[in-house]
C-alpha cells in the first residue's frame, strides 16, 4: 500500500512536472513568437525610415545640384561679361591711341603744308 501510494504520488508529481514543463515551453514559445514579431515590426519600421531618409536625401541632392549649376552659370556669365568689358576697354584704348597718332601726323602734315605754302608764296 505504501508502495502504491508512493508510486501514485511519484506519477502525479511527474505529471505535474511534465505539465509545468509543457506550460513553460508553450509560454517560452509565445514569448519567442512575440519577440520575433516585435523584431520584424522594428525591422520594417527601420527599413521604411531608411527608404524615407534616402528619398529625402536624393531630393535634397537634386535641389543642391540645381542650385550649384545656377551659381556656376551665374559666375561664368559674370566672368564673361567682365572679360568682354575689359577687352572692350583695351580695344577702345588702342583705338584712341591710334587716333591720337593719326591726329599728330595730320597736324604735322598740315604744319608742313602751311610752311611749304608760305615759302612758295
């Protein structure tokens, strides 16, 4: 009788432990599934954020590239105008010098002609 009681007690204790183990395994499985789901959700959120940030950065890059192109174009236009103005000034100065040389030569010729006409008269 004592042996039967101990065997019954042992079986019931063993069943209780197996039940507890089974519940622990199920609880651990639920926890693992929850952690995996949370991890997947966080990963998806990070991927969405990354995609959004990449899109924003691409748009910002395009805007900055366009601004740079405009600035470079304006700078080149300014340099071209300055170079053209400098060239025009130099050409005007050379023209004025040539005109001065021609005026001096004409004045000399006029003076020589006056002197010759005076001597002939």
